[in-house]
C-alpha cells in the first residue's frame, strides 16, 4: 500500500497518515460489521430513541444511521472519500 501511495506522490508524514487512514478504515469497518449485529427490533428501538431526542441528535435521527446495514456500500463510499482526499493532497 505504501509503495502505491508513494508512487502517487505522498512522502513522509502524509505517506504515513494516508497509510494509517486506509488501514484504519479497513480495520474499523471489519470490526464494526463483525461486532455490531443488531436485530430488527434493536434497530427499531434505537431509531425510536433517536427520534424521541431529535432536538439533540437531528442529523443522526434523520439519516437512519442505526438501521443502515448496507456494509458494502458504506465501506466503498468511505473508501472513495478517503482516496479522493488523498488524491487531492497529491496534486494529481
């Protein structure tokens, strides 16, 4: 991974930071998906809780964060966001 990032023009601190960002995305997504398995009832109750406190958590309540279990799409979109940010740092 680092050699690819280096070929893209990253060096020193930016190279290490980009490596960690990508590594943490993969590890975090994997750990979350394997450990956070809510039942439909748990997701419903969680969403109800957020809705009842919408004034405190408006963005989370409005975007169905708790019940979004499309792990593949979330991983892919997150990876695209990271890679787009890394690419912006390389000037390419």
